[in-house]
C-alpha cells in the first residue's frame, strides 16, 4: 500500500515524506554507521517525516531494523551490528512508484509503501563510495548526499588529490601505490617513500574512518605498515607527514542555485588516551579523547580562507548535500587540504554536526535541511 492510499484514520501520514534511513553495510565501518543511525533516528522530526529504519547486514542483506536507538548506540565493550534475517527488504518500482517490499520464503511479498527519500548513513566501501548511490540512481530514488562520481572521488584518496590539484588546491607530497607496483617492485616503492622523508602516513586508498592507517617513522617499519593497510585496500596512498594544526570545515549544499554554505571552522585536538593521531578509538569510543574547538583559534583571514577553500573542494568533486573538508594549517600560514569526506561522521558528537551547531544550525535542523535538499533534487543527470 502506498502512503497515498492509507486508511482514513491516518490522515496526517499522507502528506508526510517517507524517509528510509539506511545504515550498517558491508564495510569495516558497520558499527560506526549504526551509531550514526542512533543519532539520526533519535533526532529526526517524526511529526514531519514517516521514518523507516532499514539495516544492511554485513552480508549485504537489507532488513527492517528496530527504531530503538539504544540498540544502535556504541559501548566500547560491544559494537552494534545489524543481524541477517529471513525477511529481506528490497526497493522496487511498482505502478510508477518506488516501493519498499518485504519478502520472506513461502510468503506473499508485503508492500511497505513508497519511499520519497533515502538517507544513506553508510560509511566506507559499499556505502560512501558511489555504489549505493548508483543503486538508488538506477531506481530513480532521491537520496541525501553526494552522487555517484563525487562519492567515488571522495572515497579514493588518490583521485581526490588529483582532482584537488587540478582545481588549484594545495595538497601535501604523496605517493600512490597500486597492488601491481608493490608486488612487482617493492624496492622502487620504498625509494619513492624514502624521498618523501619521515614520518609518513600509510593509508588504504579507499577505506574510511582511520581504518588501517599507520604513522611510520623509519624505512624499517614501512613494509609492516603497507601490509596492514593492504588488508583494507590493495591500493594505498602514502603521505608525507605535515606539521600543522588540523582544521576542519563543514559544508552544506546551497538551496537552488545558491553557493555551498560553510560552517565556522573547527580544530581537533587529541587530548588523552595515548593517541598519536585522530584514530578510530579517539573518534568514536573514548569520551574526551578528542576535543573540538569551534570556531578554531586562528586569525580571521585564515577562517575566511578555510571556508572559501572548503566550498571550492566541495565544488571540485561535484559534491551534493553535505561534506566535511579537512586541512592542515601550517606555521607559515599555508592551508594544505587533507581530504573531503562526503558522508562524514554524523553522530551528535561527530565533528560535522558539532561545527554546524556552533554555527547556529542544530542537529535536528541539519537533518531537516539535508532531507529538504534531497527532496528538491532532480533525479537523473543534473
């Protein structure tokens, strides 16, 4: 049954856009995605939207998930996980409308109704990299956030740098290493990295949220770091360590033909817990391991420049909806772009919502604005 054909005792739901909140997924960031969903499900305006939580199990199966936010919140002892089910949810076009269908063995499929917009709270591969976006494009379904190409570029730390350099943004020295290069000529890779100077950061090219990243202080430790990163992705990016303050800026797509909106920049400091850099535990598990100052304590002209460059990075990759752009601010006043994240951490304690809150847009309003932008987006090429 579509929500245009509901019984007379539910008149208010007819005019509510139906939002499918999609979370979990096949990447190593499954638990982070669940935590993000807990935040969004707890804050989304139920008077305004008809909300359907859909979990993606690690197997890739879509299931109807609990809307109980406690089930998806993070305790360091146990990471939340979407469990597989004998009832599978699929998105199908029926009678010209995009409907959610629940199918189970030996049962007639059940229609859940039309979907107006999907909110994909998915981090990492198969969620933030253009793949789920492509699936939604194929079904002409509107969704929150960047499209296929922008998501793919934002996920690949190598091509992201290529695009930034082409747009005139300053990136730090780096070496991209493919699987073939490492297997054919590891000695050449070691020489290229040695020329960067130490320390370096060894990163999987297409894993997010600090997964598989190592700081390496000498050539002796390089191979082990490369093998660790290769567990997450066979393509790597090895970056020269940059001495600078880590400054971030939240970007929100403008309405209509308006330019992207930027928050006040924030600065992260890793406060405690023995974290040498802003790693997974500092981001999500330990309270107080990372602190955000927003606005960042940098000169007015640097604040203006961060906001200008963040909007330029957003446009360079063709992002939509939301992105967080991260910079290094050096002692000489240079702003070196580190990365863009097209589906940034979105729990209430994540940097992206915190920067908007400090800039006058609270968490619930931010969710509302992102859904508005998605509902008003054309489907197909745009």
